[in-house]
């Protein structure tokens, strides 16, 4: 049974594992950046198509101990790496090492690259080109305490880039992180959500996609596994058709976004249109300190938001005021609502004047945040 690894951002491994289990797939181990699972190729296709939280799915092909770069080469030799692509397609190798006898990471990836080139040359008298930015296929090797594992990426362009977002405001959330916030919050997929600092709208668009059961992979034109020369269709078209049949496209106006910036709201609307969920979301210009309760709403819903937290210096005083007024507004006018807030700065969140019942650490790119 093939063994795969789904990657995500720090803080999202547990909800990612839940997502994979919900697809009926057996999850093995979780670590800080993802989880391994085993299943058929069909299962790996499904994770690529359905997962909202994964950034990539790779196939683990070899695991071995190594102390020298020759060990690396000789162990990699045991697998035929020519089966994933043709000699006319490009590839790249990435890698990382931690606490290993081999100190030079580049020497490790170089050996891997040489081995792939040698295998192709032996078979075809020619080798494929290396392409660092947009390779057709990506291989990777990771070493920890002299234990290495080599893998082949099945996804291609990271899964987080759904394709509906072209215009992003300042500091947009990546799509998989927005979906991860929704998953961690425990939102039921049916209750209305307001994002009062919605920026380019990622949180609300991801929420609308989830509510309408549109699977994130259906936006993509291609996945790396479609290049794999040793695979046939393996049921891929059935999986896609089934996903599309499951969509519930009848719109319900249940997502409301506010931002003070007119330009960014325009991008949000364009993004929502490209995602096909513009009828689910209402975007209006307003401020998070005094936005009006949408008239459509009869009972309390959820506020899920990623307000500015000023990584630049000098904003502090302004932010303290903003959070204080936001907290005041919510306490006055949004009794009974749930609030989930992603913050990169606990000393600012304090000014909301509210106590949290739950916190989750998550990383937004390089920034350590708390939800
Ligand atoms: C960190 S960004 C949100 C990014 C968003 N999650 C996305 O994916 O694009 C913060 C947003 O808050 C908006 N903002 C700043 N001050 C505001 C205020 N007082 N009221 C409403 N929005 C505000 C900014 O214009 C910006 O778009």
C-alpha cells in the first residue's frame, strides 16, 4: 500500500488529519507540519482534490539511514525515479537536514539530482532539465538524525493556491490557512459569519466554498500526478465527477465582509466572483469599530477575523485604540456571538477586554500567531 504525506502549516496538522479521516482514509502519524496516511492512489487523488488544509501531498518512496553522500546515492538507487515523468519534463529536488552526520544540505540534494539524471541517461541516453521555479515534478529528501526519506510530490503548484485569487490586499491569508482557521474554530458550515476586517475576502470565500461543498481542487487545471507515466487514470475522472455532483450551489446570503479600504473590497468582490460564490457574500465598506449588524441576520452568528496587528513599528497606539473600540462595539451590539480572532500580537489582543476560552497557536507564514 503506498504511503503518502500531506503537508500543511504549523498548527493545522490535527484538523488536516481529521479532514483525511473524514474521507475514509487511514492516517498514521501526525507531526508539526502534517501527517502521513496510507491508501490507494485514488485516496491520494481525493486528498489532493478535497483537502482544504493541505498544501501538498507527496508519495514517500524510500526510507533509509545514511552517514555519507555515497550512502545517499546508493540507497536512492534502489528506486526507479524515471517512472514519474518523461525525459522531456523538468524536475527539481529540494531537501532539508537536521542533526545529521552529513552537514551540507546542498550535497544531499545534489546527489539526488545526479542519481535521477544518471537513471534517465542509462535508460534514454538523455537527462531531463532542472527547473527551479515551475518544475513538472518535484522530488524531495529530508534527513533527521541520519534517517532519510525521499519523496515525490503529487500536487504541483501548492494546493493553497486555489486559483480564484488574483488580487490580494495587504497581508492576505493563504487560502489553506483561512480554511484552517475555520476548521479550528469548529464552525458548523451553516451559521452566518461576519469578517469585519475582511481584506481580500479569503476567510469568507473559503467559508462559502465549504458551505456550498465546492471542493478546492476543482479549480485547478492540473496536478503533478497527472504526469506520472506509470499511472493510468485510476478513477481520477470519476472522483472529479463525484465531487462536482456533490456541489450545493443554491446561494444563501450568510457571509458578510467589511473593510475600511474601498480598493481591497473591490478585489474581494472580484475574488468571490472568480470563486463562484459572489451571491453568498455581501461586502460593504465600514469600520470594524462600528459596522452595522446585517439586517438579514435573526440570530447570533460567528465573527471570524484577521484584523491588522501592525508588524511595523509605530502603529501600536493606533492599534490599542482600534482593538479597544472593536471590543467595546462587540460587547455592546453582538451579545451571544462567537468571536475568533487571529492575532500576531498578544499584547494588542489584550485591549479587546475579553477573555478567550480557547487558543490555538498557528503560523501565518513566518509569523507566530494565535487564534
Ligand atoms: C491582515 S488584513 C486582512 C487580510 C484578509 N484576511 C485577507 O485574506 O485578505 C487586515 C485588513 O483590515 C483592514 N482594516 C484596517 N483597519 C480597519 C478598520 N478600522 N476597520 C475595518 N477594516 C480595517 C485593512 O484594510 C486590511 O484589509
